[in-house]
């Protein structure tokens, strides 16, 4: 029999990966609460130890160009923009100055601990310290971590890779120049080089933000005037890869930040204003499936391609690297978080900070960077061993103990009530979408009248049952009801603010009146942000008296809604 080659061989290897994944999925389903992604990694490690060959090469380009963009896009698109904005101060602090400081600290410590030149040790720090969005997003979604904690950890991991890659690239050029010209690495670090690197980081970050906004807005404008969910899925696919490639290969700025920005825009504003209910379901289900498949592939391959024998030979360096990485992560997170706490109304508790330290996983991005190093690079075998070793530790040890840490710190994950509420809410949206689709089909003659009546009667009955059940669930769980009230109130107030601004721009109201109305909306938003609702819970008492009511009373008009005599 002829040995399969080319596309056939590739498909066979891909099929082998998914057979492993399916077996792991069955195992996880039977065992219970065990992280699927970590089970995949362990299965991949078993494949590596047993010497079973999966002929798919895990490369720098495969991870960064093929696997990373859809994961970044899906993670950003499903992140609530309001929550992200509220925690942006700490996220940016940890992702930019926090990461740079931690790279410098680990570089100095690694210089003495590993015996490497300072610049080479700092290069290792730039490789290993960016927290990995692939791992973090998958793990926190499985554990059902609290929304704010998820936003903090996921937000940092989504942004700090752009900074890490820029620092790594600058250091890599210096190390390469040192090797080619036989110049001591220490002589290449000058104030000019440091200044240029800082400018490059700022340029890459801002440039990625601009590219992401431009690409996201372009696709958003197309989707606003379109109602074809299959085409809109394709448009989001173009956006995910297009924003990354446009940023990285044409403008030479951060593709990570560009894709994250585009995902945030299309997943929030796009979902709210440019997608029908059916399109939302189709688009987000598609990206959820895509992220699942990509995660499956990447975790199995990381395990299968881990250089076990090389790691055994360098176990002492790996242990030192693990300890130093955790130590530097801790001495960065705690002080920077406490500094930010002094300037925010809502402090980040110590329990969350512990999870942020332990939840800083390092896997696909560091592995992609180390795989991009040439084979003649100084200490290449040791560097690969350390990166894979830290990645294996963070995914297996830190990942497997994350749920225990959350339980120990008494951090409440998603409750059974919240899961039920999400189930009911999701089904209610699906029913609404089905009713809208039935109306469209009936109006254009594709659904006969009798069939339409039967169909609509069935779904309207289910909708009534769902609404009644949701109402009872919220009534029996006042904390859940209050949380949903504040979330909904915040969204409604932002719509109010947008309407006032539109009225000012179109000249319906003067600027001074508009500013007064905007000030009032901002006051309401401030109250909501501190957990106080402006919606009355007592019919006889206003929770918040609007400015217009007082002004009307001064004028002498009655604000009562009763019929005039």
C-alpha cells in the first residue's frame, strides 16, 4: 500500500488529533469537573512519551498566524465592553508598565540564576512572562469564574501579548546582531536602544488599536445594512484574520491588539446595532465552535510536541525558571494592583489578586516565540526546555488547582441558579428569533397560513412559559434580580446618553440644555456603578427625581400623568 502524502497525510494526522480529542471529551464527560483543555494537554504528553508520531509541525507561524487570531477575536467579542472599560485602568497597568517591569526584573535575576548574558536572560523573560490568552480564556470559561475576575485576567492576557512580542522582537534583533558581529551583548544596551524600544512599543500598541478600530468599523458599517447571517459570519472571519494580518504585515504594528480591538467593537456595538437575533446566535455559535476546535488542536499539539527527553536533561533550569516566573509575577501583580486601588472606587480584593497571580498561565504565545528562534541561536536547547517546562507547569499544576484555589478563597463561581437563568434567557432569545423568522417567511409567502398559525401558537405559548419562569426565578432570587436590573439599567442609560448627544448634534436641543441632561445621565450612571438603582421599587416614591421634574414645577405645570379635566 502506498504511503499517504500531501493533503491526504495532513488530513490523517488532523483526524488523529480529533480522535484523541473525542476520547478526552468522553473521559471528561464521565469524570465530571475536570478542565477539558488540560486533559487534552495530558493526552498530548502521553502521546509524546509513548513515541506516537503526529506529523503536524507546531511552528511559530502556525500558532501566531493561524491559531491565535480566532481565539483572540472570540475572546474579545464575548467580553462585555462596559466591564472591560470599568477595569481598563488595572488591565492596562499590568499589561504595559507591569509587564515591562517584570521583564526587567526577571532578566536581572535570570542573568545570575541561569548564568546567561543579561540581554539573553531578558529575552527569555520577554518570551515567558506574557500571560497566554489561549489558556486563560479556555480555563476561566470552563470554571465559570466571576465576571470581574474573568475580565481582569482575560483582559490582561489579551493585551500584554502585543507588548511582549514587541519587546521580544527588539531584544531578538540585538542578540542576533551580537552573535553575527561578535559584540558583547552588554555593549549593545544603550539609552538610545532603550528609548527606541519604548517608542516602538507605544507605536505598535496605538497602531494596533487604530487598525483594529478602522477594520472593525468598516465591517460594522457593512453589517448594519445587511441581514444575511451566513454572509455576516464570513465577514467576521475576514475581520479576525484581516485585522491581524493588516496590522502585522502591512503596518508593522501589533496584530494582537488590532484583533482584540476589532473583536470588542463587533462583539459589543456590532452585536447590539448591526445583528438581528438570528445573526447573533449564528455568529456567536460559529465562533464558539471555532474557538473550541482551535483550542483542541493547539493543546493536543503542545503536549505531543513537548521535548520530553530534552526537558529531563535540563530539569534544574526548568525548576529555577518556574520559581522565578511565579515570584516575578507575584511581586508585579500585588504592588501594581494596590497602586491602582488607590485611584479607583471599587478595590480589587486580595482574593482576586491571588487568583491573578496563580492564573497567569504561560503556554501558546511563549511556545510560538521560542519556536521562532533559529537552530543556531545561543542556548537554544535550554531555552526551549525552559519555555516548554514553564508552560507544562502553568497549564497542568496551576490549571488543575485553579478551581481549588477559587473554592479555598471562597470566590463564588457560577451558581446553579445563574446557570439556569442563562439557560432560560438563551432559550427565550432563540424563541424570539424563531418567531421573527416565521413572520418573515409568512410575509413573503414561504410559510402557509395554517402552518404559520400552528407554529406561532406553539412558540408564543413557550415564550409565555419562559417569561413566567424567568420572572419567578428572579423573584425567588432577589440578588440575581438586582444584578440584572443594574446591568440593564446601565445599558439603558447609555442609550439615553447617546440619544441626547444625537439631539445636540442635530440641533433639536441647545448645547447648554444638552450638557445639563448629559450631566444628569452621568450622575445616574455613577449611582448605578456604586450599586444603587435609579429605578423605583416603591410605586409611591421616586428612586431618583429627574431635573426636568423640578424645572416643570418651578414653571408651574403639573407633572401628574392623570387626565386633564
